[in-house]
C-alpha cells in the first residue's frame, strides 16, 4: 500500500466565500495519490483518544441532492500554517473515529434544527 499522507499549506487554495448550512466554512484542496485535486469544506477538527482527526466534506456539483460523504483523516500540525493528513488504515480506529464524529456532529446539527 502506498504512503497515503498529504501535506497541505493552509494558505493554499482557500476560499472563504462558500456558505454551507448558513455558516462560512474553511475550504481546502486535497491533492490525492493520483495527483487529482479535491476541494473540501472543513467540517471540524476533533480529538479521539489523544489523537486529532479532521472531517472534510467534498465539494462537488451543488445541484446534487445526494447524501453528503464525509472524509475522515488523522490530522497533525507540523508548523505554523502547515499540517499533515494521514489515512486511517486500522478498521477499529476508523470505526471509533466515525462513531465520535457522528456523535459530535449529529448532536450539533440536531440542536441547530431545533432552533
């Protein structure tokens, strides 16, 4: 399996004009292993068992009404304005992170819907 780490400069390709759910979200561009680029909105960074993870929402055709796919990566800050993303290869770790993400962000989403 190839090294699935991505290093990104937070100043690179960010656009703060995109609105989602009435909130402004930070946008980042991922460069994938095949050198294609994927623009994503940053949903949030959260901690599970002393590691940080990031949840990203790929931005595609906004006319689609399909269920949103969320990408989860391990997140490590390297230096000011720089960070590294790594795929979560361990299935148990991925399940734990997925559960934590859905617990955190579905609770927040439900609270917003109630207002």
